[in-house]
């Protein structure tokens, strides 16, 4: 992935990395899950099931402006919190229940209209998760990786099409990171993960002067128009991965830790006030 992203960044026509600005990025606070908007108060098996379920539907940022959001919450936290409430009330869905997931059920769980395009995609993703699990639970999946976050990410990416984000594998990588952050699994190679390339971390890097967009791309994003999946969108994400590789080496952090710092920074009002790129994709 690093080689792919470095190659894309080196040949990028619309995005560039400002190396001087890379030197100015400073570390942030240690990552920690939100204890209200995430489900952390169940058994290890249930908490693992929650994060695997959440990461299975951890996409749709291109649609987030059209969601019914909970007060004070982003699109991501609206989904995370609604799922947390469901797990607190009823526990996890069984694999069989996931395999039978309907658009109506996930829409009702998330408090969204059933005809919202994202709800059908979420139901499809959860049915795929149920097939992937078979008769296993999330902890068994994590244990089957034998302490390797890379192995778990590879299994997810090769088994479910909506995780197969070639060249980036954002959601496949975030699963072991989140399971470890929640304290329900341990992996010895998390330092080998890249950042989880989405649309928030590149936006923070752009606001902080690390990424520079050529004028036509900058105008397109600043206007709030959707950015189609394709060359420019891949350049944005690849340059973010490459820049974060350089920043992590400078500050002595792992790239997945740096991702948490930058993603959390992106929740601040000054970052949210400026449009970021929006692409309708199942990968982030």
C-alpha cells in the first residue's frame, strides 16, 4: 500500500505534498473511543461484535450531509451512537440475523428514512458480514488472525467486496485498530498499518498546509460539489498516506496513531467550517 500510494503521489497532477509543512505537524492526545457514542460497556465478545459491525458500515461520508444527524454529532457518530444504543438494548445481531438484515431494519436502527440510498448499502454490507462470520463471533475472527492486524485486514478485504478498497484498504485496516483500542484484542503488528485514508485526514492535512490542491480541484471541493471516484480522489488519499508516512517518521509515532490524532483534530469547528471532498463510495 505504501509503495502504491508513493507511486500515485509522485505522479499526481492535482495534489502535492508541501514538505516544509510536514515538519510543522505536531502530535495530538492519545486515541480513545467515546464511551457514550461507542459501545464499550458490554462483554468483550459483545464489544468486539459492536466494532466489527460498526466498521462494516463505516462508510458513506459522501452521503453524510443528507443524513438525519443526532444533535452535536457528525454522520459517523450518528451511526456509531445509534448502533451503540441498539447493542445496549438488545445485544449484537447473530450471524443469522445479519444474513437476514433488511433495509427497513437498519434504517429503523439508525433513525433514518428507509428510502435513503445508504440504508440499502448498509443492509447489503451487514448481510455480507453475516455470511463472512458463518458460525463464528467477532472474537473468534480476531483470534484467528493469531496476533496479526495485517492478517485480519487481509481476510476482511479478500472476503467482503465492500472492504476491498484496493491500494488503501481503509476499513479493513481500521478493524484491528479499533478492536485493539477497545481493549478486546491484541495485535503485534499495528505499527505496520498505514493511516485509514478517508476524506477527513486529507482535509486536515490540506487545512494545515501539508496538502495543496491545484486550483480547479480546490474550487470544485470548496464549492461543496461531489467529487467522482477516480484519479483526483485517489491522488488526495494517496498523498495523505504518503504525507502521514513522512510525518509519523518525524514525530516517532505509528501511522495509525497519527491517523487518530488528525481525525480527532478534524472534528473541531474550524476544520468543519471548510468543505472537504465528498465522494459517494462504499470504502469510506
